[in-house]
C-alpha cells in the first residue's frame, strides 16, 4: 500500500481515513502515534499487526476533552478531574476503570450485523484496546493538529507510539515513515515533537496513585497536585524473574537500537571520562553524550558516530533528542553504543528510563 504524507491542510483527509477504519500516523506533542478509531476493533487489531506489537500490551485512548472520560470510564476519582484541569491537554495518561455495557446494550450488540465479524466484550471500549483489562489509559493531547484530527474524526483515537515494536519511538514524520511506509494509509506531518518522550502514565485505580511510566509531566509536578505518588519499581530497574509487571507494557524490551547500549550514569565529567577511557579505538563504538563533551569523542584519528543529547543541564532538550540519537545509531554500522545519562530529577527520570530500557538496564555507575 502507498503511504500518503499529509500536510496540515489535509487534516480532514486524515480524519476521514480514521473514520473509515484506516491507520494514520499522527503527530502529538510527545511522540508520533499510530492512530486508529478506538471504537473499531478491526482497525485497532491492524495497529498491532503494523507494529508487530504483542496482543497483551494495551493502547492509550486519545480524547479531545476531559468531558469524554465519562463516556468510557467509571468510578472516576476526584483526583482525575483535578489532574485533567491542571495538565490537560498535555502529556499525561490516566489509567482509570473501564465503563461496562448494560445487559441490554450487550443483547443489542449480539443482534447487530457488525458483531458477527468482530468481538464486542462487556466493556464499552473494545478488548482490543484494553487487552482485556478492566482499566483503560486515557489522554487528551495538546498538539494542535492532533486535536484537530481527533475532533474532526469524532471518535476516541487509540494510538501507541508509531515505531515498530521494540524500536525507539518516532519524533518526526520521517521517523514514522521509516518504520511504517507501506504498512499504513497515511502519516500526518506535524513537525518535530515538542516533548520528545511519551506521556507520563499514572494509575489512578489504586491509592496512592502509581507512576507506571515517567514522561512529559514530571513526578514532582504530580506530587505537587496529589501529595503522595507511588513509583512503580519497573520505572527504575528491570523486573526480576518471578516479578509480575503492574502494566503489561512494562515487561517488553523497548526503545532499543540494533547495537547493544551501555549507559554510564553519574557526574557528567566523570561519566564522559569513563567512556573516553573504555571506548574502543575503532569506529565500531558509537557515543551519545552531552553537548559539552562532544570534543572528547570527535576529531582525532578515528571517525565514529557521535550524537549529542543536548547540554547536560537541559533535560527538556535531552527528552527531545533522545529517540533521534538512538535511531541515528541504527543508520550506522556500530557494534556498541556508549551513552551518558541525566540524573532522575524532573524530566531526567523519563530520559533515564528510556535510555536504561534501550540498554536493557546495562548500567555502569561512576
Ligand atoms: P506506547 O504508546 O506504545 O508507548 O504504549 C502505551 C503504554 O500504555 C504501554 O506501555 C501500555 O502498557 C500502557 N497502558 C495502556 N493502557 C493501560 C492500562 N489500562 N493499564 C496500564 N497500562 C496501560
Ligand atoms: Mg511505545
């Protein structure tokens, strides 16, 4: 299939494709998403196929305004409304209990002609979105083009990140096409993503609320509103053999370029010196480092792939660049990647989480 690259003037066409059950790459402020009509089980199944995504990894549902929560969720705690007021539209996903159909609605569906071809469970949102869980991840995105498409489509849009499963997330239309050309109907070009890492996922079905994935809204921002926030162990370390993940997505390999990654964590000067010392003197070792340390790794007699994460003190820039830096390494023939990493404060928690996962938690402390 030919994948169309749509411009902002063609938002209506993107919405029409979504309504027709097709897949469209859509820009959001976090990363590009692979969108489908979240109420159409067949369309949602096609997302899993295009990405090669495991069936038990649920999707986030994107809505145009907080008011839509009541259509799909039940037992919504007051904290959800407070958070929506403060952070929506924006990079926060709330995990809430999924609304259930009434017995009558189920009976009506059973007799509908569509039902013979697709599966409708007791939940208002198809099981294909929730992976059969009793909860659903909900987000109201801020990117103006994304909002325009969702509003024009008039349906909640199910969208995971638009990468092939396991690979770094796409932060530009070019990245999206690199993974999805020929597999989906269109990509809507909304420019580079302003945040660059995925949304923060917060589970509001437990007390205290639990951070499942650090992202564009920081833990400190959440704590300011909620007081106590639990941080899931899987955010900072790899789960052990017998440990069960809180959310299905946590158990999968993520964000990984082809070559193995080693993260060097600690004081930036010391980390850069450590990498310089352990780096092979061949072009087979790539480096992702903070801007100020570029001269340590460029120049000299070996030309190796080196990518800047941005200045050591600018975590927002690091978030914008992290996936592009990881992806760029796949365009080279490096056999190993060394990587500097910010501390866990603010957006650093999200950047470090993505790098640690890309490294399969192969981390050296200095
Ligand atoms: P992606 O958009 O590909 O980065 O993936 C979306 C993430 O949201 C995955 O890690 C899912 O496991 C997570 N997610 C979606 N829905 C839920 C849910 N109901 N409960 C917990 N996590 C969820
Ligand atoms: Mg993803």
